């Protein structure tokens, strides 16, 4: 599903990625670990099309990402990629249901269809009683589950998660970790997860270790 070849990224004179190669199959759960500054988040942003590499090639679902204009890339990202971050990035003025619907609205889905899908996802994630609650009325674990539902709303090919349990207590983190694998079983979802959480990293199908801008294991 994802094939990255010789990905390089530098900022001025700082080489952050030094020719990374990675192949990820559909339905795989991949964890990426390493010390701070190893290049994990930069790699995640490039694989997730939030940033462009200086050189190298990236294919997702047989689409060559470098060939897409910024507009086409934004459309591709909206339809094919979901994101879960450490900080939930929920819009505080909107309810859980409205937050989940936003990517679907951007993708042109009608209000009725978007809300129907959002309610299904929130119900699946145990948030049926929280549809009309705003983020400030939700616990940290509940906010993160809303963020997961938002990531899933457009049936993406892959979900990229950057320290998804970094802000959660141990119980909520464990629930979130198990949720990823439940989603993989139910939807054959692909996950690429950057994490410092050893428990989550070791649950993955493959654990990739980054050091100084390269994958070393």
C-alpha cells in the first residue's frame, strides 16, 4: 500500500532523513520508535503527505505522490489518509458529532450521510451518549476516540498516528491501543504509529527503529 524509496529531507544544513526506505502492506500495524530527534515525526509527515521530501519517491495505493499538485494532493489526503495526533485538535466550538463530520463535509459528503456515518463510528467507539457534547465536556480518552472517529470518517486507506496516547492516562492509553487493533480486525485498517510507548510499539506487527534520520532495525 505504501512504498517509500530513498526519502531524504533536510532543513537548511540539517539532514533530518537520510534516504529512508519503507514498504507497508494493507492491514499492517507499524510502529516507529527512536529517540527524540531521530526523524520519526518528519518521516510520518512525509508519508502522510503533510510535507514533501527533498528527494526520493513515495507511492500510496499506486499513486505517485510527487506527481500531484497541491490541490490534487489535498484531495487525495482527504479521501485516503486519516490522522490521530497527541493533541486531539478538536474544534472547541463544535460537538463531537460535528467534529467527526468535518473531513466528510470537506470531501463533499452530504450532511445527512456524513452524520449517519459519524454516528455509526461514535457508537462503535462507545460514544453514543456523547454525540452532542463539546470537547471541554469530554475526558481525554473520549476526546481521543472522537479524533479516531474523525480520522475514519472518509474510509481512509491508512491512518497515521503521532504519539496518540502521549496525553492519556495509563487506562485510557491501553484502551486506545486495543482500539487500533480492533479497527484493524473490523475494517482491515492500516496504521503507522510513531510512539515512545513501548507497550504500543511492541503490539505492532513490525517495530521500526529510527536513529539519526535512518531506519536501522
